[in-house]
C-alpha cells in the first residue's frame, strides 16, 4: 500500500520548495570519482534512489562512500581501494538504472576489466547501448555479451581515437569523456551532446586534471593524461525537477517558488512557459512559476537535444497543455515512445491524439517508422479522477500532476518509481497544500 497515493484533486498547488543537484549529473560525477587518485567531495546531492544505486555499485567496487547529511548535502567518495566486485553482487543491481554502463571506462582504466549488469531505466523507447559499445571498442576494449550482462577487457590499455556519434546521445558522450580522459593520446568526438549536465561533468573532469575542449560545432577534444586527482564540486541544479514543478503550477492554477532553479540552463523552457501564458519571477535564489488566471495558450513545439526543448520537460508540459485553449502540437524527436503516459491522461478526460507522422516541425529519424511520436492536444479539457499506474519517472510525475489538477479522487499506483528522481516529493507536495493520502 506504500506504493499508492489517493489524490483529491482540484486544489491549486501554492507554496515554495527547493531543488538540489541534477539527477542526470550527480550520478555521473559519482562515477568520475572512480578515476581519481584521491578522494572527491560532491555537494548538493539529492536523496533519490538513483544516487543510492550508484552508491551501492561504487561500494561493491571498493569505493568508500560517506553520506554527510546537513545543509551542503555532501558525498565523500574515496577510491583508494578500488577492486573487482563479484559478478553475482553486481548482478543484484541489474535492471535498477542506466548508470552502470558508465562504469566501463573508469573500471577498464583502474582494473583492466569490467562487468556491467543488464540495464534498467525508464521504458520510453528501446534505449539500446550500441553507441556505448561501439565507442568502447574503438578505444580498444574487447566486449563480450553474456547472458546476464556485458563483460569488457582492455588487454592493451585504452587508446585515444576519432569518433563520431550517429546521434548526439547524452550517455554516449559521457561514456567517451569518462574513457578518454585517461586513454593514451588524443580523442576527438564529433556530434557530441552538450547538455548543461555534460558541461558540468567536463568541469569536474577538468578539476581532476583532464584536458578537454569543446568546439563551436559540438566536437569535443580530450587529451588523455596519466593521472587524475579527486575533485570538490557543487552539482548544478536539477532543471528537470524545476520544470516539473513549474508545469504543476500551470496545470493546477497554482503558484510555486522553486528555490535553487537557475535561469541559464532553463531558458528554452522559460520561453515556452511564458508563451503558454505562465507568469515568471526570475530571482537569484530561484524562480517563481505561477498561473496568472484566465486562459492558457496552445502552442507547437518539438523536443530536441540541448539547447532545444528537453524531452524530459515534455511529459509534465503536456499535462499543462491539456488546460490550454485550442490545439497544441508536440513532436517528440529524442525518444520514439515517450507518449505512452498520455493513455492515462485520456482516461482522465484529456483530449490527446497520437500520430506516427512528424507534425509541426522538421522531419525526424522516427518519421518514416512505426512510432507514435507526435501528439495533438485539444484543450481546455476538464480532467476527472481515475485509477492510474505510473509508467516511468517523468510520466509518473505527470500523472500525479494530472491527478492534482483533476476534479475528484484518483488512485495513483507505483509511485515508488517517482523516488528515483524527485527528492522527497511527498513532503514537497504537502508543503504545497496537495490533498492526498498514502494508500
Ligand atoms: N541511443 C541509441 N544508442 C545508444 C544510446 C542512445 O540509439 O547506444 C538513442 C536513444 O535510444 C535515444 C537517443 O539516442 O533515442 C538519446 O538517448 P541518450 O543517450 O541521449 O539518453 P541517455 O543518456 O540514456 C539521458 C538521461 C535521460 C534523458 C536523455 C536525453 C540520464 C541517466 N538519463 O539518457 O533522462 O531523457 O539523456 O536528455 O542521464 C530521465 O531523467 O527521466 C531521463 C530519461
């Protein structure tokens, strides 16, 4: 019953909360600590399940992880005794996250071999790891697929190389960075992703002693070095969590001050929020997002890699768009299957149609294939309560927003998934005046 919330909707969410470090940076910086000769200190770490999973994997490999509670929310990571882990122990983490794949490069440098369990993460598309394995092979790794994971060896060490990604994948860019910094010679990566979380990872690696430059055409050049030290770093804020609360304010006609939200990484989102009709108050300490009353505007939008509109902002925004007047079109170009969550919204009264065609923008790589990756949302729709099961992290949060915006009572099952990426979300909901019970 812990995994169910009974939500009584129809009350605006009003109040303030704080976001901490970005989930999609913190977990990678923790892996980077494996590369250092000395201990690292990471600050502004949120208490979310992805951090627990990476902590477990690091500890299995001999890294001492100390969770220092307090205002700095600090992790101390000491890789002095990095060692092989038992395959059975690693396997116990199978399916819990996508981060294990990023252990490959650091473990190959430290131990000459690595075993990576089958990956988890949200089911929002196929999410293959072919780019990861291709780049690791190009560095000189020997990759063997096993029944329960992947085994890698680097009998002759890892060498810098020239690479080009078929698509600017975030994880594959991070894979290259975490591998190239200690590889022999120079690595050049074309068509790299340059999300703010990646730039913060580059900042961490530079603090450790790496030499990395980013060209204007998204080519990243890394000069391998012999040794790296530990780092001390404060994680950039979680712009996905901040935008999720912003959409909750819009959808529920509320007013939420998000302490810690930062304008620079959110400019694309902030433009969209304003165009839809939301009101912004951008301050040094955070951003206040509110619904000014009256009608919201529909719009046409497509998701993209940075500096485009993030795919992770799409799901909560769609809930807000169900309340906008007229037809909105959203074209998802990053994941082929990220509209599955709209079925539950339809059950709640939203008017959303999915299409295989690329609507409203340019043609994307999913266009000529069989994926429903464009959505037409007609609003404003009166949402009513329903029984919902959370499908994935962002989709789940979006269902929760919809339940809070809807008239009547909803039962939301599987809310444990939301803990993967939203720190203390129930406490935050309470502070915003949400009306719900556990169970
Ligand atoms: N792709 C491949 N082959 C690969 C890797 C990726 O085809 O080997 C494809 C994917 O299937 C997808 C596209 O490339 O269509 C982009 O995927 P990417 O590698 O950029 O995603 P990721 O690194 O697996 C991270 C975040 C996601 C976020 C994406 C895009 C983490 C742990 N996850 O995933 O976050 O949506 O980048 O920004 O950093 C979330 O937080 O809820 C989440 C899903």
